[in-house]
C-alpha cells in the first residue's frame, strides 16, 4: 500500500479495467465476455467498477473509443511506480 499509494484491490481492479478497455477498443466481444476475460466474476461487478473508475459505462466507453485514451488509464494504474 505504501509503495503503490493504493490498496492491492484497487491496483488489481485498475489493471483489470485497463485490460477490459483494450479489449473493448480492439475487439467486438460482448461486454459480458470482456468482463470475464478481465477477471470479473459478474457483469454487475464489472459495470460498477468500470463506471466508478472511468465515470462512464463500458458500453459508453466502447461507443466513444476514438475519444478514449488508454495511456491516461495507464498513468492512473502505474502512478505509484513513478
């Protein structure tokens, strides 16, 4: 926690959401499959975590992917490593 400036659970969720964002951007997999591939056991948990972290739903993020920036998300994930 002291090194990363966040809890381990928060870090894991950020990494999972980054993975999901890449899949949403570059595949046509269903959001349910994206959630499972990112390690979320339920679509509800995935949607809630995604919206909490990014402020929009996975569906909205996919629809606006040209405006989304994975590098910004990576800065959030790896902020504690700098």
